[in-house]
C-alpha cells in the first residue's frame, strides 16, 4: 500500500519495488534503496532520511512525511486516493 507517487502533477517522487527490495526515486535522481522500521515507516539506506506514511480512515495512504536531520516536509499521494 505504500508504493506509488507522492507530490503533484509538476513534481513527483516515487516509492517502488524491484523484486523484494523497495526504492525511492526523486526527479532526475538515481533510485535509492529503502529499509523498513515498521509497516508505515521506511528509511533511505544511504542517508539519514526517514519516511512515515499516513493513512485515512479506510486505510489508504494519503501522505508521506519526510524527516531529514535539518528539515521535515510532506507530500500528498498523487493522484489523491
């Protein structure tokens, strides 16, 4: 349920799977492999970057919160569920 695009029509980041591995891809960047802290918590393996996924009342992911050492930012799921 975490896989998909986050952002808007002008800028998207993608959480994807290749076999049994998860990846994050930002526009114009390589894919970065992800690890998991829990069901709704991932992290980028090569840097201090944690991602938390927020679900709505029916359990669909609606937002991704990115936490890095100096900044926290959010992106909605795109397209909106």
